[in-house]
C-alpha cells in the first residue's frame, strides 16, 4: 500500500478558506496570483527583507541594498508601468529607505538578543518550520502538515518570544487589543513550541509606521507655524526653543519690522506639544500566551484543516468581497470583465512565501486536549428550558 503524502498548509491558506472557498480555489487550487504587486505589499516586502539583513548583523548598507533589490526586481518585471504609476512606486522605495534608516537609528542602542535554533544553530531570523496538524486527542493528522515562517525569535529574560514585523499607516494602542486575539500569532507560538521543543512565551508586534517624521514650517516673521506636523515631540520642542532663542536675539528694530513683541508664545503651541506625545513612528506591543492559548491555536488549526478537507464545492462568500480593501478575484467572480483573467499569472509553487530550507524534525509534540462531549438534550428537556 502506498504511503499517503501529506499536504502542506499555512495560516494564510487556512485563513483564505475560512474567508471564501472560491478565493481559495483561485489562489491555492488553480494557483492564480496578481501580475502586479500593490505598493503596500511591495513596501512591506522591502521592509521585511531589510530587517532580515539588519538582524543578521549585516549592517545598514546591506539592509538598504535589500530595499533596492526588492524594488529593482519589481521594476524589471513591470517595465511597462505608466509614468504616474512608476512615480508612485519610486516614492515608496524612497520612503522605505528613509524608514529603515530611522529604524536603525531608533533601535541602535536598545534592541533584541537573537535566539538560535537548537538543532541547526542558525540565528532565528526569517526562519521556517514544519509540524504535524494535531487532532484534539494528540494524534498527528494523516492528511496535513502545518508550515510557518517567523520574522524573528528573540530571548528576553531567558524566554523565547516571536517578533512579527508589521508596517502600518498609523500607530495607536488599539494594536495591543488585536494582538490578544490574533489567530496567526497564536498559531505561530504553538507551532514554534512544537517545532523547537522549547516553550514560546508570547509574541511581540514590531510596528513600523509607513511615514517619516516631518519638519516644522517657519513663518516669514520667524515664528513656528501652528499647523499640525507629525514629528517626534522632543524634536518639535527643540525646534520651538531654537526659534525662540533666535527671535529673542533680534534687535528691537528687527522685532518691530517683523511685528513681534518678543519671542514665541509657547502657550499657543501647547495643544500641538500635547498631541505629539502620542505620535509614534515605531513601537512594540507584547502579548504573553498561556497554555490555554496554545491549545486553542492547535484546535483552530485542526478545525480549519477539516474545513479545507471537506470543502468539495468552492462556494462564493459575498460577505468577504470587501475584506482588506477588496478581494483581488472579485472581477473573476462577477464575470463582468472578459479580460479579468489576464491580470493573473500562475504561481510557480503553492506557498510562494516559503523556501522550505533547513527544515528539521519537530522536537516537541501537540497537546492531548480533553473535553467533555456536548450534552444531548431531549425534547422534554428542550420544552422545560423554553418554559422555565
């Protein structure tokens, strides 16, 4: 009897089947991916590749070179972009370079201690793993293996933490709430614990804002403009103090010419100083996961894999058409554009984000999750419950 070959699945694939089986059909069964990568996606890829070099200690020059490589490859395969679109991508490349420079400066003296894989002894930077999908009774699935890729694993107080880089348009404390229930991060913490055979304490969101600090505008009379300008609070205060010193150094005649009684009115800038206290360009949010969180992740992966296995008809979930800015396959589903299929190409492999190199056997195993079966209520019980 021939041995069953297990199918490799990822969180991205499981999330896709949960969102919309038809989308899963297009992406993972047929293998269609968009010919043109969106600016946000390309920007994120460039930042990830740059941070890989940064944490491998290859220096800021190699990190910046990684940004250029990502965009150069894109420009080679998309040489026919209209000029206005090309300029948007060039601006994104310039911004990515500035963001990485600022990141390296921001975390120059306060950064992570990189963990090392106990088997391969490789630094855990952009590291991949492969573990069985486990049933609730702790048995390995006969059908599926779960693959994952971690941005970074670090050591904090003798504990291992997964770090996930995320680029965002803004940073606020609501991100911490997202991390508490992030299925992907809990799945990665569970899978990494099984793969390395070492407990994972939790996950850290390493948030990188897709913006660089602005510069204050100086009015013609030498005062600082009141208009809002996102920048570091300390830099804003420093700019105010420098301008105040400059204005106070003017002669009475010069101040009269500029219609100034003295230096800056700091009370007028108080609201902006207060606002800038919460303006962040980088931040990190930390979430510890307990045993129940990891067990829950194991069950979620198993349940989603069952859905994948039993989905024989790729139905359309119209409730998901507008998720994440709109589904890229929407035009195919609607059938209104005969040329819609031309915007896609066939992927060279199912999981394009994975390399599957340096994979070793898991050192741990999944949980045996004991649960009481659901209580079956008879008709008498149902009537009693209704009439209670």
